[in-house]
């Protein structure tokens, strides 16, 4: 018994059958005595269809009008889901983002939630209604409809859970939880019962793709307990919550990130401030640099290698070539035949030997490590792209996930 | 130079080509130095498609959720039209019904406009924007989205024109004005330059189908000059405005109404109050009775015949049979093989001989008149359904429309 926020993605409501499947989950939760607030995305391909419609008219349409158009997607899914719940005989009301009180910054297409005025949702709950809210959208201070951009619906759900002080925020997806590795790659990957916000953040940024970082960051900030679970199977998922301090080693997962490229600046002058110059240049164009490796070159020069998202590689190279004189390198090399494989888990800093165990696994599999990066809860290596899945399997085998 | 409200129906924005055609009309009006507010319906079949989606889920969905769903139709068309106007390089902003300040009564599906808070539209006009508003929709006092029901978009346009004190409200349709008769039936039907609100009301209620009565009534109440014109041809349409007092006969048109059935109550007791009893019974079920004819029957009884909308025939018969004892008729007859043909025009009451000219035309065409009804601006006859088009042509030929 409590207040539960449930979020369903677009594929969970893509057709009549799925809508009634979701309605069953919702009404079961309601029947069990809970107050239920539901956050829904646009159905299946609706958003893509609307974008195609817009592009036919104007491929450079303003973001304001795009938001006006795209926000209809969730409005359609909330009303259809509410109709399904009505059909099953339960009291329900659907609310758009603005009706549910989502106030955002004014930037269209990627607006951040400023605050939520929860009165309307609270009132509907007090009237014993199931409340179905359109995710991904809000209203800015000009009374214009905004959309939240990538990961928006998850963020809507977590923000609403925070505002309502919900007991839990359930994120229903097409996987049944967070795994120690991608089950399509590692057969004996284990589903985690629990994971901390920080660990989840690392896994998400490394491409596990279950929850968007933005929603996890918000959950961490407002102490919202998230549960990731499947809308297609009735079983417990993975709880994402505050870290419990542990000294015991708990590797939470092995993950690969394919959106990565390596850039090398060869033969830089060995003068102070050269790294600062390069990375502030990249930062000015909002290019995120991840692993950085600096080595002594020949003849009083040095080499700097670093990784950027694959999607930013061309922009980074163009920028470095444009500022070739400023950078002062002899030459610039780029390699997108790489992939980043990481292990994530709290307690790593108390457990020497974790890194060496990982490197040993890679050595045994005859996989060459190009770069290494470590943090309190993560060790990442850059390896050749073709070795990615073998690396994940080897590392996963080397650790014991049975405890999780 | 002035403030012009332009309304475009669903077929006028059904695809890319039509949307740009409409955008051209709008931007031409704007370029000519006018402030332009546009009211748009949902594209082509969108509303029907959404209704089908809803029925698949729940054929008895609440009207509130239907309104939530259906209002997305206009939201899609306003954003796409705004994108087209952007593409043509003009400043534009789209507004939903609630953003444009449409406040309605609370009944979903057929809400009446309570008032319009015009500040937002006024502000956008002051910023030199073309303003594209979603017709057919508003917000009730619970902050829920409502739709206005039949004729809603025309009514939105006229109401907004009234609120903004627009110089003209142009209703663009797929015909180029109001004709003296249906051009598909009468080859030499003439387009009217002007028509009064009252005449338009009679023509609309008799099935001319260009403007919904609700919008004409509102235009009459707030003195809004309407122009009905074609979105496909560049030429003046028909102005609907205050009547100019005339003594000259001006028949404005001949029209037929096929949504009619005749009911006869035979052998009623010849006692006072019997007509009152019957018609208050029908009124209690909101069945509109039009032409009424009472005649002396045999043996101290009387017969009463009247017409009802064909769509109400079954309900009327069921009610009369249910209350057979109260009604006290010997038998009840019904005939839906009838049609109502009317001439409409101010000045009729000053011109005796109009009715006889109409009856003569029907006599010459060998068409039998079953019932007759007259008002200050209308003469209607009930005839057999098969004679309808011949009757319209004969009557149209008998009058001279060249003056109009």
C-alpha cells in the first residue's frame, strides 16, 4: 500500500493488445490498494511518423512548432490507455504534461523540468482516480508546450515520483531488469536485484541503455527508489537506490560502449599548458573527451591520445585540423575501430586486484589493451572493436556474480 | 488593412499541397498589410481515424477522454500549417484552443464557448505574428480539454472574430460562396454576393450546408461579417451580414431538405389541448417538429400531421406508440418518402404572390404538394422524395435571380 508511479515506454503501448496488457498491470496495482500514477510515452512509431510529416512540410521547422506537433503523440497514448482502463471498469483520468503541472525551462526540444505543480495529480488521486500522465512534455513560462528531449519520459516519471513523494517509481521496459552484462552476449549474465545510483549512471553512460542518465541523476538527487522491470513478464526487476556502504567487492556488471573513437596527436611540443589548450578547444564545441593518455614521444615531444564519442569524431577532427597551428602537433591520427569495455561496481577502491583480474582475463583471451581508465566505481579499457564481445564474456567469466 | 480571421476546414489542409495552398492565401493576406488570425480544423480524415482508434479500445469511452484524443487532430494541423508558413519565411505561431483562451462550458463533446480570453492572440499579433489557432476545442473550468461538437471550427472562428473585433471572418470551404440553389441540381444557380444572417440561418437549416447555424447565430449576435469563399479559387465569395431593410422582393435561394419524415395521427378526439399534449411529449425528448397540419377528420375526430427530422422518426414513433393511450389516436402513420423544398428571402411579406408563383411552378411540373409552411422569410412545401430535384429546378426557373 502506497503511492506508486509507473512508467511505460512507447513499445509497451504500441497496439491494442499491449495497451490492455499495461492496463492490467496498472489496475492490478490499484486493486492491491495503491495510489497509482502512470507516465506514458507516445505509441510505438508515432513520434517518428510525426517527424516525417513535419519534414515533408519543412525540414527546418522551428523547435517550438515541432514540440507542438510531437506532444500530440503522448496525448494520443494517454487517452487511449485511459479508455482501456475505463473499459476494465476502473476510475481514471488522463492528463497532458501541462495539466499535470510540468513546468520547464523555455528551450524547446530539450527542455529541463523546472518544477512540478502537483496539485492536480494530487486532487485526482484523492478522488480515487488512476492518473495517466503524458511523459516527455511540459509547459514553459510563455505557456508554450515543450518536450524534454532524450530520456524525457523516464525523467518525467522520476520527477513526478519526487514531487509526489512516491514510495516507488517503476520503469517498465522490454527487459526485466539490469544485468551484469548484455544477456545477448553473455549467456550466464545475472539479473541484479539492486544497484546504486552511481553504478547505474556508469552502466547507462557505458551503453547498457536501460535507463537514461538524466532520470537516474534526478532519482539520485531526490532519493527516488526506481525499479526497472518488464511489462511483459510478472517478476521483480532491479531496484536502483541509494548506495549501501560496502567493503565487500561487488562488481555490478560488465558493459561495452561502441560509440567511441580514439584520436591521437603525435609529436606535440613538450611545453606546459598544451593539454589544457587542446581540451578546452574541444570543450568549447561541447565534445566530451573520456579516456586520456599522455606519453613521451621522440625528440623532446609528447603524444596525447584520447577518446571521444564516435558521433563527435568528425567534428573533433575538423576542429583540430582547423586549429592545427594552435595545437602544434606533427600529425593527427584517428581510429574508430575501437570499443570501450568496462566493469562497474562499488567497493572497487577497497579491493586491490580487481583491475589485475580484469587484465588477466583479457590476456588469457589474447586481447590487446590500448588504453586504460579507472574511477572509484569503474575500470574501462579500450580494445579493438572485433574483440568486444569476447572481452565482455571473458571478463564476466572471471568475476563471480552469484552474490548479487 | 485590418484584422482578418480566416477559417480553413479539414479538406483544405488534408495534404502537403493543400497546406501550402492555404499558407499562400494566409501570407498574401498578411503581405497586404493585414493582421491575420487563422482557425484550422483537423486534417482530412484525422478525426475519423482517431475515433476508429478509440473504438478499437473502448466503444463506450468517456467523452472526456474522447475530447483528449480528438483535440490532437487540430493540434497536428496547426503545427504543420505553421511550419509551412515558416518555410515561406513569415513569422507565425500556432496556438491550441486553450492557449488561444477558449473557455467553454464543461460538457465534453459538445461544449459551448463561454468566453475567449484574447490576450495571448492579441499579444502575438502585436509581435507581428500570423496566429494559427486550433478550432473546435477549448478548456472547461476544470482545466480539461473540451471539443465544441458539430460546426465547432466555424464557431471558433466567428467567436474569435467577435472577441478580437475583426473586420471580417472569412470561412474558406470547397465551394466558392452561397448559391441560389445547389449548382449540382440547378445549372443556372447564381452565387449570391450578400445574404443576411436570418436568410443564411434558414438556408443552413434547410440543408444548404455551407455554414453551420451555430456559427451564423453567433455572427448575428456579435455582428461579425462573415465571408464564405473557396480555398481553391481566388475570387470573392458571399458576404453574410446584417439585413438591409428592403421592400423589393429578393428571393435568396431554393433549397431542399432530405432529412425529413411525416408522421400522421389519425382519428384524434376533438378536444382542446390535444395538440399541446402531443407536441410537449415530443419536445420532452428533444424531437423538433417542423411543419404542422391539422384537419377535420370523420365522426367528430381530427387528424394531425407533422414533420420531424428523418433521424428522429423512429424515436418519435416509439414514443407515440408507448404513450398511445395518452395520445388517443385511432392509428399512427409515418412516411419517410418525403422531402421539404423551400424558398428563402427577405421582403417576402411585402410581396404577395410569391407563394402562388412557387405553387404554380410546382403545378406546371405536375408535382403534388402534401404540406405547406410559411414564415416571414421562407415558404416550404413537403413533396414526394422523387420529385425533389425537379421541384428545385422548376421553382428556381420561375424566379429571377439576376438581381442578386
